[in-house]
C-alpha cells in the first residue's frame, strides 16, 4: 500500500495535469467557433463553382480537358489532410486507418499529405510520399489549397497519378466528425450532389477556356473545403479529448483522496494504539 507522502505527490501531479487539460479545453472551445465559421463560409463558394462547372459540362459541347477524361488506373494518388499535433483522441488514427482500408496495396500508391502526424506515420511504413505540407493544418487559407491543387494537378497531368482521392475528416458538429474519402481526379460531376440548371449562355473567350479555368477553380475549392473541415474536426476532437481527460482527472483525484484518507486514518489509529499500549505498559 502506498504511503501518505506518495499519495499526496500523485494527487498534486494529477491536479497539475488537470489544469493543463482544462486550459487546452478552453482554448479549443474558443478556436472551434472560428473554425466553424470558416467551414460555413467555404460552402457557398464551393457549391457555386460546382454548379457552374456542371452547367459548362452539360452545355452540349465535347469536353477535351484531360482532368475530366478517365484512364486506366496504374497508380493511385491520395491527398490526405491530417494534423500537425496530437492530443486529439482518435482523430489521427481514424484517418490513417481509412486510407489503409481504401488503398490496400501500398506499392501502387503515392501520397500528398498535410500534417506532421500523417507524414510520420506513412514514412515509418515506407509508403511513397510525393509532397508533405507541415504547419498549415490548424489555420489553412486559400493559398494553401492552391499550392496543393497545383502539385496534385501537375502530378496527374504528368502521369504520376491515374486517379486521385481526397481523404479528410468532415465536420458535422462539435460532437460528430466523419472521415470522408472522395474522388478528386478525374473530375466526375455525376458523383456530386448538385442541382443542374439548363440555360442558354454565352462564354468568352470560349467555352473550352472557361471550362479549363473552372476545373482548376473547382479543384482548389474542393481542397480548401477539405482543409477547413479537417481543421474544425481536429479542434473539435481535441476539445472532446481534453474534456474527457479533465473529467477522468477529477475522478482519479477523488479516488486518490479517498485512498489517502484511508491511509491517514489507518496511521492515526495505529499511533493511538501505540500510545495506549505504551501507557498500559508503564502502568
């Protein structure tokens, strides 16, 4: 049985940890509100670009853009958006498990990753990583999405990838996040849930030029939407994890205090018995 001094040290240590988890919980709660706003603000732009791209594809002219044309899949690419930091519960493990389930054979797979945790995980397992972006997972901006889109598009057009998937954690609410694996390239608008309108429009300088530009814009918008969803999901997962850790610390403190009181009471009882025994011996 531990002595009273060891129990006091453990109680003090757990209380210090509880202060840290409580502070991290409060910080995550403040940051989550801003992250939710970014997710909400990104939706109209993405939906607008997607709707316009559908109008262009359904205009009746042949689509010659290579980003739309499927080909035989010899090598698959994954754009995986994870986290740079830990302490977010099962956020990271759920993401990498989804990638592993989907890709299967790692010999014909290459990754473009966002986040130190994801990069380190797949590096240890000898999975090919074409490009890694570190330090942008918590506060992504549109320029980050543009850089990732340029690298992904260039690799696809050069034949490095024959099919590209986007893997991220989609944010629904602070209590619910779900890993999503979405087809990114070639662009297949039949997989997108969007209402298509039919209207006579004139495009300048030509429909082909506008379609080429809008395809790139959609690619950037899809990646940006994934970035802000992943950032909000990471913060929500960290909030939930720190809240649970704080509650568990309080429960552990209660148990340790109870055990400490038992030890202390046992020591007092033993000392009283020794005093009474000594007094009886002197008598």
